[in-house]
C-alpha cells in the first residue's frame, strides 16, 4: 500500500450497500461448516496479540474465576504485588 492508495476515492456506492437488508443476501453457495472443518481448523493468533497470552493451570484459572467477573484484573493485581514485593526484597 502506498500514499496514493490512501488518498484515492472509493468507487463503492455506500448508500446502496447500506440500504440492503441481510434478508436479501444469498448464502446458498457457501458450504456448511461441518465437524470435519472444525477438526482440521487451525487457530491463528496475530503475533502482536500472541505475546499477551499466558498459560494458567486449570485449577488456578478456576480459583480466580470463582472470585468474580473481574478475575483477569485480579490476576494482574496479584502479579503486580508479587513484582513489587520482590523488588522491595532485592533493595533491602
């Protein structure tokens, strides 16, 4: 992509597209997603998101989830407290 691509005017008739309802879309040529499809499917996580993944043991995750809806925030808080406590210990 170059600057010309960003500055070009779209030839799409957005008003006509927005006026169409989903009821008029023909999905008949799309093959059904079968169990075989999902068995062969591969999960793709973009590299910029993959670095945020952390593998938790199932029992650890269950315990945090049992603490409430904000369990991810709680996990982050616990980890932050651990970091701060280890930094304090190293300074002493």
